[in-house]
C-alpha cells in the first residue's frame, strides 16, 4: 500500500434497503475502494439463520419473496464485478437468454439474460456477507430529521423502494417530482394496472417473444417457461380486481395496494391471499358467470399455451411514473465538529419505471454503478464531499431517467387516427365495446410473420407459419380483435441509442478498453525549395496537428476537468 492511500480517510457509507440494487452498489463500491470504504446495509426483511448467516425472511416470517423473472441487459452485467458475474451466471440452469440482442444488449457483450429475482437477491446477499468492510444489519433503518442516526456517515444511500420509510423521511430534500410529464392531461400521472399471473408456459422462448412483441395486452417473461404472464387491464377491469373475505363478508384491495400474491396449492382450489385470508373475486364470480375479466384471463393462457392447472398465483401492480429533478442532496450540512452527510436515491426510490419494456432493474443497476464510480473517483485525501462531486452521477441519472422513462411512456400510450395521444388501456377497453368486424385472425397472423421475419437470425428456432396459425386458432374472435387493436410494440420509436456512462468517465474507459492502434502517419506535403517560408509553415502545421493530438490524448486520459490546463501548458511550451 502506497503512502497516498494510507493517508486517505475512510468513507463511511450507510445503505438503506438490501435488495439487488443496494447490494450491487455495496459490492461495486467495495471493488473500487477496497481499503477506503466502510459499508453498512440495513434491511428488515433479513433475519439470522440458526447457523448464524444473514438470510432473507420467508413466508413463515411474514415476508413474501418475489418470484418474478427479470431481464438483465448485457450492457449492465458486463460491468458487474467479476465475483458478482460468477455468482449469478456460473450455473447455466439458473438463467436463460430469451430475448434477442439489441442496442442495450449488443452482440459483442452478449444476449439479455432472464433470471429469477429471488435468486439474484440470495446470491448478492451471500456475497455481501462474505465480503470484508461490508456489515449487514438485519433490521430497518430508523430515519430522523435531527441527524442523530447519521452522525459520522458521509453518505446515506436510499434504495428502500418508492414507499420506504427512509425515502419518505428525506424525499423533500431532493425537490418536488413532476407527475405532469407522464400524463395525458399534463397534471395527473397516467397509471396502468397490470395483473401478474404465475404460470408455466409450454411455448418455446422464440415463439413467446414474437407473441409478446406483437401486441400490448399480454407480456410473458419467463425462465424455461416458468414465470409471470402480465396482463394490462382496461379501467373497467381494474374495478374487478379485489379480494373477498368470506368470514367477514367484505371486500379488500390487498391484491393491488400491498400487493399480495393470491395462490392455490391444487388446481381445484380457489386463489387466496394467505396474509389477509381474502379470495380472488373474479375467479369466484366466474363460477356463476358474473365476471367479465376471468374469461379474458383464460384467453391469455391459451395464447401462451398455459394449462389452467399451471396458473398457480395472481397478483397486481399499479404502475405510474414521475420526473425527478435531482438524485443527490445534502441532508446534513458540515459544521466544525461534523463532516455532514449527503443522500443519494437509487433504484425505485430514485426512479420507478413501468416494467413493460423491461428496464426497471437495469436502470437501478446502472444507477448503483454510477454512484459507486463517482464516489471512488471523487473521494480524496481531503475526506470531504461537495455538490460538484456528484455532477457526473447526476448527469448519468438524468440520462437514465430520460432514456428509460421515455421508452416506458411509449409502452403506455398510442396515437389515435386523429393524432391524439391515448392510453393503451383505453384502447383495450374500447375493443370490447365497438362493433367493428374484420378478419382479425389473418391480420394478427400477418403481423406475427412480419415480426418473425424482421427479427431473423436474432431468434433461435423461430416458429413456422403453421405453428403460428395453430396458436391463433385457439383464440376467440374478440381476443384477436383486442390483440390487433392494442397494436404491436412501437420498437421503431422506442429503439435507438442507449445511455452510455463511458462518455462521463473517459479516464476509466481508457483504463478498461484495449489500447487503440496508433493513427497512420500523415503523408508528407510537397515543400517547394524556392519558397523558404513554406517549409516553416509546413512544420508549423504538422506541429499544430501534434499539439492537437497530444491535447486530445490528455483529455482522454485525465478527463474533461484537465482540458484547459493541458491546452495552456502545451501552447506555452510551443
């Protein structure tokens, strides 16, 4: 260890929320600052096992583990610390590559990977517990406005979700969010409600991808067919999604508000919330033909070749977005006796995103890596943080927010024939009310074939026309009408350039990238002997090119902050 590192004070970091984003941030910071950071993580969803390890609480402890399958883009997992990559992906049975490559998963980095969120949580927690300078605390953090619990903490990293107690306590320090950006009327944020169906599909991944992209009603994200079939609901359908307590003879919205997972152990059983003892009302009503929603759920199962016996759980998600003005803030100013504390929002606490395009967790991972790189670069022997230290991180977060939320917004709305922006949920609802008659089976087949042919070799073993026709034959005319009118994913508008953090950390990019080959030497210009001044001008031009190249190299290696100083030095030497 050199003397410079020995003199650098310890950066004390408190993380609130030990989900995937908080744990990845801790592990990334630990890799970048192996001796200079002391990290503690609070999470009340943990407990200590009989053998002494910190583990996630289970159902018996009142914690329902998330079982959703998430998609991690290769642009994110390529930046993971090596021990994280090995922990998550060393067992090929634990992940699949369902989705094709694209801008956020370029071919040279690899395909997107589907993996169960609970497995990610388990592996990252295990890594964190066995990493020095990371302390796990199996209890909730107690926020206080007087800063007593933050004494000596240089930074409080808040990643306890959009409804977390710590986020709620400090959110006013980060400015007021704007819900009008993602609204139809410019005021109230548009809210989607999505039904999450725990299923086992028999379709190959390539077929499931084509069916998903071809419409905006159902979305299957799975691991070997086992995952969640998500169903976007029309406003009138949302009103059906409630629980019913048979003992108290009352309704409950726990499936939407908590949200709870209603499960059944056997195919003949009803779906019940074990926490609140409420039953899924649409399934009960369907027994007497009183539910409009339940037959539409069963149509979604037919589309993705799911036996009704393989529907084992139901939950719901309320999804909306808002524009956040900033992501870091000074929580406690420094005094003569205290260094002060900064706060940073990460994950859903920073920027909840509609999950339909599959970027919520990826945005959280990217924000975690951005903050870790910022702290590793800006923490110096002075042992202080200031507003300007977070400038690049704020820029990275603004890039993420703009890119992922504008993409998600395109997954929430469409444009009617008059050019008006309308919610897709409204289009779905109207598809059951208007009486337009077309050959919807042929229209949907044509769309499926076009998507299959466009994806080409990006999909492994795509379905034939015959296989697609067989799927269509299982569906009712009304379902086909809804699928056609909900429109396919607007990939042309949603696609394009992705947020690239390497633009913000040129010196780190230079260190990580292989050295570029030297540029070819410029061809010599003819210099007439009889014009003595021309030779000097030729030398001056070459020297100017050399100076420009030296300045560019200096900028590349040391970052934009050194640009003016480098240019002045070089010109002075000339």
